[in-house]
C-alpha cells in the first residue's frame, strides 16, 4: 500500500494538491542458479485513487486499475553473509486504459536473508523505467474497431525514481 501527496497546475495555471492512494499485489516465481544469475516470471494488479484532480470534465476524483505480467532477469552477488546486492532488468506487458510495453532497470537492489534462511527482504533504491503504448492494428474495412485519437498515437514515457523504496518479500525453497 502507498500514499502520496503532490502538487500540479491546471490549464488556468492554478496550483492544486493531489493525494494518491494505491494498492499493489504482485506474485512471482523464479529460479536462481549457484552463480547468482536468475529469472523470475511475475504478475501484478494495482489500483490507484487520485483525490483532488482537476480535469476538463470537472471531475475531482479519479480511479485507475492496472494489470501486468512479465519476466525479470537478475544477477545477485553476496556483500556480507546476510546481505546480497542485485541488478534486475524487467519487461512487463501492462494493461490499463491501453496496452503498454514497460522496461524497468533496478541497478541497486539489496536483499537481506539471515543465515541463508527461506525468507528474504528486498529493497530497491533506484529504478529507471521506460514505457511505450502498443498501437492497435487498423482494419480499413472495420468501422467498429476504429481507434480513438489516444489509441492511434504513439505514446512513450521515461522515469527515474530515487525517493521510493518498495520492499519485496521473497521465499526460497
């Protein structure tokens, strides 16, 4: 679960406050070799509520749900007996208002496992993410599947996160 507070400007250049609440559930199954290389397959569902959003329709609140599935490749190196450093590269196919390709690079993930126990805790310090919209295929003779202007354009975004520290719980068997 997370909660955020941010400030933005509307078309009239007025500043307003946005409160964001979100819930995320993600599950993954993976394999790590003795050399530290590994692969995980994962799926996630997220819901987000924005309060105080100003848009051209006059709505104040906004709700968005999202789902994704993907794969993560990683390499793990022991720093101490209980702490490992990991570099992770993830691809996800995100389904929300549209469909997106998402690439996530996490160069500083630290995992704590006491005495090699089954339970581990991962902390990602920095993440770099790139996302692009998957365009719908057009059929010239199909009137009903004509894409909307948003679906027809190419949309891409990039982000760097340094102030968010997601904690993951891992179980090794």
